């Protein structure tokens, strides 16, 4: 998801506020709750982004949905966002907050591309090795692509480590083709 500069600023402000009040972990839980709520209800997202619906109705809806579900700090923050007529970017703000939190906590994300689903033991081993290599906590997500044949490819930010059988075969093919031309 593309996240606007404004959403990053709002997320940074929320993280700073949470750090000042020493409630970073609780704020993260609340943000995950908000994120899950928005992602599970397309109608809510459409409602929040609608230019036809008046801002005070959106404020009332957000109050009804989140008032008793999140901490006082996050509740006040959501109300502030709604009063500033930024409720249409609430999904972007919570996504940006998770990114900001991960930077703050030294957590990185890695996508692991495999031919077959990894079992829990294999996944834990991959995560442990990545944490040892990067010296950071790593959130691992797996993507199954049967055409890889075997092995795995790991993507962290813009870096890809490709150890798949498919990639090795492609490299071998390139060697054969280049030597056949000589």
C-alpha cells in the first residue's frame, strides 16, 4: 500500500506520543486492532473515504466503533484525526505506524519464496538464521511458488538472495548458451 507523507507524519506523531507516555506496546496493540477492523470491513473503509458523508458522522462512527476498544491515548488520537478531517487516511496512518514501530524496535520483514510450504521447524530455523545474519528481529512471511522447483529465495527490502533450483538452472543455461556461442 502506498502511504502518503501526511500519513507518515501522523504515524510519527502517534509513536512519539506513545513513547512520551511509555505506552508504545499498548499503542501497537490498539493500532493492530484498528488495522484489522478496517481491513475486515470494506464498508468501513468506503464510509471513511466518502466525500459525501459529513465529517461529524464519521467522528460519531469512529467513536462508536473504537471508544471502548482502544486505550485513551489512541481514542483521543483517532478523534483528533477525525476532527481534522483526516479519517479518510486512517488505514494509511495505521500502516505507517506499524512501519515506524518496526524501525523503532529494530524489526525487519523478510519474504521467503519457496516451492513447498515450510513446516514450523523449518520456518523457525530460517527466522533464526536471518536474525543471526541481520542482527535484528525478523518477521518472516512465506510465499509458495511451485515453479521454483526447490530451494528458496529471500527478499529483505530491496535485497534478494536467490537460492532456488529454478534460478540455478537458469544460470546454468546461461553458461551453456554463452559457451556454445564462443
